[in-house]
């Protein structure tokens, strides 16, 4: 056996443990994403309901301003009517007063309905806010469970990182550099056992002379095709 092989395989075991922790943390993300999506959907309903209140208030305020303006104009017409002497002009003013009174009555009725619309928008907002609170409350146990799992895995990962750091110090510096470069690539692992006369990763045939050196433990060779480090099992 190559003198650095045991330390190298031990390091790889630590990296596998780290990768396992990362995979388990990542596996929690879809469940958490589903919960977040539910919250965001409920929050959008609340936002829309609150916008409905604002729109209803603006409409009510606009109608109130119009009604006040119509009333001011009506008062001005009444004052003019007191000073009018001609029958034709008086008749015209009376017609304007009657028409404006009809318009004013319609606007006042609309104003009353706008007040009801404000109340309805406030009711819908209260319902939406209550629904949001219910979603949050219903999710609380799931979120606590996910948080517990995440903390447990994170603690495990911290321990694995410490173990990995210790294991890396036992590996020859040159070999460690090669190992780390391979791990940054696409191969799932950096060190593979020979598979017969082939690379255990890509199954490319290893030249006879290199295979013999690997089998004798003289060297830890890299695969000419995929670059991973190769060794022979005892």
C-alpha cells in the first residue's frame, strides 16, 4: 500500500461526510420553500385587500369633494335667484337648480355607497389578515421541526469540517494539492480504486506499466482520461 493512501482515503471519507451534510441541508429547502410560498400568497391577498381600502377611501374622498363643490354652486345659484328680475333668467336658474339638485342627490347616494365600500374593503382586509395569521400559526410546528433539523445538521457539519481539517494535515502536501484540484472538478470523488484494469470512475483502461505501479503501491496515479487518483485495493 502506498504510504499516503490511508490518509488520503481518510480525508476523502471526511469530504463525503461533509457532502452528505450539505445534501441533507439542501433537501430541507423545497419544504421550506413551499411554506414560504404559502406565506407570500397570503401576504399578497392582504396587500391587495389593503389596496382595496385605499382605493375605496380615495373614491369616497373624491365624491365628498364633488358634493361640497355642487353644494357651493347651488348656494350661489340661490343667491343669484334672489336678485334676478327677469322671468326668463329666473326660469333658467330654476331649471339649473332642479338639474343640479338631481345630480347632487345621485352623488350623495353614491357617497353613501362608497362608505359601504370602505366598510366592505376593511372587512375583507381583516379576513385576509386573519387568514395570514392562521397560515403562520399552522406552519409553526413544521418550521420549528425544519429549524431543529437544520441546527442538528449544521452542528454535525461543523464537526465534520474540524475532522476534515485534521485529516488534511496527514496528507502529503503535493498529493493534497492534486486531490483538492480534482475535487473542484466534475468527478463525484477524487480517489477511486482500480476496477480490474480500468479506472474506477470513467472505466478507461489504464496502461499496463502504470497499473503495475499502482498495484504495487509505488505510486498513486492519475487517470489519463478523467484525472482522478487511482489506487489498488488490498
